[in-house]
């Protein structure tokens, strides 16, 4: 994974008010820590940081006060409405050092006909060198038939990486797609458990716009 260089500024003000001023200046408040060093409070360039953190486990080279530190994002706080970055915790790493991070699972291909694909793990913990963290673990399901299971031991990892899961952990399960009858039975069971009346189709009475004719006696 290539390093992303970000030039940071030291922060001397703290608190909510100071953080708001940093964000108004289109910067991101952050803290850099790890390897026994005292936490370093910094401000990162907003747009460049947003782009860098679109990649999971982005390896950052933080330039601050004339020195450089390699770091990984430990925690990223985002605004739920604006989707901007509110704060970043960065952990210092060293070249050659092994770290454990969660790596996304990417499903590729299409399983065979009449199958249902159930992904049990959308990400998995991987131990890898800090400078060689895979961006994703690709799992191909192309043409797989029902009753096929992909376990942790089946995953293809890059050299130097290992998975921090039991080898028998289920990652992807290929099953038979449910039939209409099975879905209806499941719905009926759920309604029964909830104490609801069974869902039935309503039958409408036939109607006519014509008024009944008056009978006249001869």
C-alpha cells in the first residue's frame, strides 16, 4: 500500500471551541500517539485527509515540525449528515513492524443458479507488515453451487500476511435460494408468533352502477 503524505500543524488550543475553529479553516483535528511517545495534537489538511481515508487502513506519512511519522488511522469520527471528518486518532507504526487490522472482504463473481449468498464476515482481522497491509481480501464465488462454504483457511492472502481467525470460521455460505412456498410458510409462522391474523387475499363483492328498475303493475 503506497504511503500518503500529509503535512500537519501542531495544535496549541484544545476543547470544542478550538476544534470548531480548526474545522472552519477546512482542517481536521487529530492526535498522533504510540510507541511510548507522548500524544501529539495536530491539525491535518481537510480535503487531503478526506481523500486519504477513503481507503481502509491507509498508511499515512505525517510531516510535522520537520519530522516524519508513519501512522495508521485508529479511529475516525465523521459527521453523520455532512459526511465530513470530525477527528482522527492516528497510531504510530514502524517499517517492518507487524500490525493487526480489519481488512474488508470483497465478493466477486456470481454464484450458480438458484443460490443464495450469505456473507458471514464483511471484514476479517489480518496480521501484516504495516507497510504491506492488503486493501481487501478478494473472494470469488463465480459458479459456486449450493451447500458450498468458504472458510477462513480457504482465503488467499498476500505473502507475509496471516488471518487472525480460527481456520474453520465460516466466511461465505452458498445455500439454495428459498422457494415461494418456503417464504410464505415463514411469513405465516412469523404472523402466528406475533398473534396476527393470517394474510389472505380479500374477495370483493361484485358491484353495479345501475339502479334496480322499478316494477310497474299493468
